[in-house]
C-alpha cells in the first residue's frame, strides 16, 4: 500500500545539506533503520513520502521553508538550508 498521512515509517536514509555539502544524518552510518511517525518529521518528509511503497527509494530535495526554516538546526543545518535525502522505505504501518 502507498504511504498515507499518519503512517509510521521504517526507513534507511542519508541527509545532506545542499549548501554545506555535509552529511548531517544517516541511518546507514548508524547501522540500523529509523522508525518514526510521519507526522513527527519535517514538512518536506510529510509531503515527500506520501504515495511511496515499501521497497522503494526516493530522492527528496526539501527547501528550507519545508525543513528547519530561518532558524536552521545549528551547527550542522544552516538558515533556510535546502536538504537533500535519499530514502529507502523498509516498512510502514498505516494510520489506524
């Protein structure tokens, strides 16, 4: 089934700041996928993951306004920084 709002996702991913060119987070580096509710992450993920199916891979290019905005997330994510993610959807639990 495709991902819908409110789902819980298990994913492998890497996130890179477009301006900094720095990897700021990676489940692959940690050696295990991450699990979280879709409504608990940045807006760019909430919008970008909809419709994805288990086993799929997506490239998300998220403008700062749908990420951490003018405040950024110092010290690794700058003000209004565009974020680039490669995401593999391992599993999902639909919203009840």
